[in-house]
């Protein structure tokens, strides 16, 4: 029986080696070597284009693409479920080192990622992680003011002053704002009808200097399904009218989840191509200045 035992051991060893090599090969093949700024992608010019087509944006569910301040990290979300009846949203993180981008982390999504302007905090809905050395802390709660069971926060965006703007799908798709006054966090308040009009109002992004607010909603006069809108801060501190960002950004499909890269040059957002296929798009952020009212 001893020779059989040895053959069994050899078989198991070869099988484990084969699986290990297969796993390593899959990991390498999933994302090719990318070099240069913006994950090695050629920037769009005037009209929105898919971001990293065939690499990041491909058949399936890829969304929520964001660069961290400093432009040396990129994160996006995909569905890791192997069963079509299940859903496993997973964040993939890349880092750039010596001009080369490599995947360095993967973790379950607990909220849509938005960075604080200084890059030291990774907001994820009701929670956050703080940067610790070369990594991130454990997930922490924003506290009882935000961690309410009756609120469905998907995305929370923060300005340099600490203002929070966030959505709530459990309360008729409302967007709320929470400011800092005399060093204290103020209770969130529902924003006015300039923002909270239409259906599916969600995914706010506030500029680091609070000069504009971007969000998405389905409204009368849009291009079809949800469109991306912008409002500019007025001299009196109020928010100006909601402006549809136009056909260079929006389409007859669902366009949503827009954010501006930390260097201020591009807007990243999602577009639903068809059922089960969502891609990441990007467009020149100069459109923000083009649409800004001259007065």
C-alpha cells in the first residue's frame, strides 16, 4: 500500500501546484500592466468616453471609479458573485509605483468610496477609514447622527471645511447637508428643491472649496433616465439653479455617480449600457467652467 500512498501524495502535490499557478495566472491576467498617469489611459477630449475599456470598463458591472488625492491610487467596484442570482460588490484598489499601476487590495464594499480632500480619510457611506502609514484603519462609524437605521446612505461627500453632503434612498431619495459651525458638527438638513426635485436623486459630490455641487436625478427635460446636474454656490451662500451638464456628459441611458478627479481635470461617472452592464466613463472637467454662470 505504501507505493499507492506515495502516488496519492504526488497527485495532491501536483494538483495544489497547478491550482496555485492557475490562481497566480488569473490574478496577472485579470488586470494587465498599466503605466503612466490616469491608469495609463488616453484622456478624453470633449465628449465622455469609457474609462479603460476592456480593462476596467467591460461587459458586466463596473462602477464607482475614483482616484485618491495625489492621483497615485485608483479604486472601483465590481461584482465578484459567481452565481447570477447573487450579488457580491467588491472594491478593487490599485497603486502606482515607479509609474506602474498594480492591484494592491480587494475588500467588500460597505459604501461608495469618496475621499476627503486631504486624502487622509476614505468615506464609505455611514463609515470611514483613516489612512495609517501605507494602509488604512479598520472601518469606523460616523456616529449616531449618521448611523441611523431609517437612513439609507449610499454616498457621502466631504468638503475641505468638513461639510458633508449625502443621499438617502430610504427617505424618498433625498439629499441632505451637514455643516461645521463653531467647531461642532451640525445636524443634517434636507437640501431645497433646487437639488431635491425629480426621481432617483442621489450620489452628491461637493467641490473641495464648496463652489459647486454635482448629483444625479431623473427630471423633466432630461436626456432620458437619470442625468447628471450641477449647481454653483452663489455670493450669498445659497445654491444656484440646477443645470443639466449636457450631452457631452449625459446620454439617453442612466448617467450617475459623478466625481471630479483630485487634480480637477476630469469627471468620472457611471453609465448603464444595458441590464447587467454598467461602465465607468470620464470627460474633461472644463465643462464645469463652461457651464458656470458668468454673473
